[in-house]
């Protein structure tokens, strides 16, 4: 039976037991439940610092290297699919894609096909990097299903290792555009009292926290200040909507790249993303401020209003500086156009 490897390190302040530490720290996209992890430990599929551990109560410590060998029961569905791709750049070593809303990056339980990987297997044939295993060939980072925008995928193993190193060192340039509730402005005294929120010159909001999987909902991330993984998000206001301002278009850039980072951080600051069903919440907005069409547009927007607009990195083979931009997608552009009209023009 084929297998895939899941590798990671134990974070700060781990639980006393191995099984609980794995459940807390295993990457979300590995899709390993607590029950599955328990079986993998019992089946000698888990190593800690290179040593196979079968005792779920074994102790672990911060920084321990974990390798989980996961049997892949059925890989027959992971094949090429003729799905159109918006290719921004491509050479022998890598390909940059403008991912549409609704496309999952790689196969996982519940989404066995129709993914970016399936489309890439058709487009690239057997030239994708084998690093990452059958389900994730060439994948060095990901964005959420309902987030649009730029992704780089490795076509050669040397490119994969080079790109992965840049993501690990947080040297990759990533800018996002988001539509959020409220006005994340330095003049708001409320924000001065939110733990982890500060402001830099130029009215740039900096959010610094730890992030970890939510204690009761494994699909969510939660803000912590002890334990978890260090996360830093910066943002600035690009445009405001309403009189008074009740919605903003912002630009965010990541110092780190954690799961759901922008969505969680903006919600923590009290400025959740419009349309975000998990973290954003549904806000009651005034028709006097943005008009009935603006209220309706924000209320019914079907996804988190988030777009990966800029991606920059050093080409891992040629050494050239690469920088790409993807225009804001039609649904977000339509939302912004309605908000710009304001109540007087609706």
C-alpha cells in the first residue's frame, strides 16, 4: 500500500501526552482526526525524533520532530482532469497560477477531485515535483478554497526545496486584498485596547499573536498568547465606504503564513471579513450609511472577501526576482462598485 509522510514539529507548551500533542499540532490539511492518529500510533506509524513510538501517553516536548507515515488506501482518483487554469507564468521549474474561487488546492476527504492538483496533472503531465507525495505533488503553499489569487507550484524537486525554504524563512512577498467590516484605523481608541494590536507609521495596523487549532472545532484556528505558532499580519486601509465609514477595502501582508491567518487576525481586531462564514460574522449595517444595495451586497456576499493579489519570491533555480499581480476577481469588484455608489446613487 502506498504511503504519504506528514512532518512537523511540536509547538510551544505541548500537552503532556503524545496523542494530544499530535492532535493539537498536526497540520490541518493532513485531515487526521484524533481517532485516526490513535490508530497510527498503535500501528507504529509515528516517530518522534526518529524513534518509533507506540505509547499514546508518551511525553513530548517543544521542538520534537514528528513524522507520521499515513497509508493511502485509495489513490486511484488522483489523476489528471481537464480543468482550465489561469497560468500567470510557467517555465521548466515552476508554474504560477491565479486560482479561482471555489477550487481546492489538493485532494482531501470530501474533495477527491476537481482540485488544483488534478488540473495541474493534466496541464503539466509528469513534470510536477514529486515532493509532497501523490496527493500534493509540487505544492509548497496553499490558499483556502473560497479565497482567490496567486499560487506558485514546483515542477522540479530543486525548485520545490528552494521555494519551501523561502516560505519557511518568511521571505516570500504576499499581499492580499480584503473587504472588512468597520474602519481599522489608528484613531479608533477601541483598537488601542485590543491585545496584540498595534500601529506603525503610515496608519499600518500590526497584529501579533499566536495561532493554534481551536480546542473544540478542528476546522477553525484560534488566537492565543501562549503556545501555538507565532503569527504577524500587517494591514492598511485602501478605501472606505459609507457615511460614516462602515466597510473598508484593506491591503494585508504576511510576515508569517498560518492557516486562516488574515481571517482570524482581522476578526480578533473586530474587523472580520465580509462574507466570512467562520470568523467574519454577519453585521447589521445601516442603509443610511451605504444604501440598501450596499447592505444587500455585503449581507449576501457568498464567501470571505479575500484575494491573494501579489506574490513575490526569488526564482529557486535562476536566482531572478519574480513578482506577480492578479487583478481583483469579478465578485469582489462588483461588491466594491456597489459600495462606492453610496446611498445617494442607489
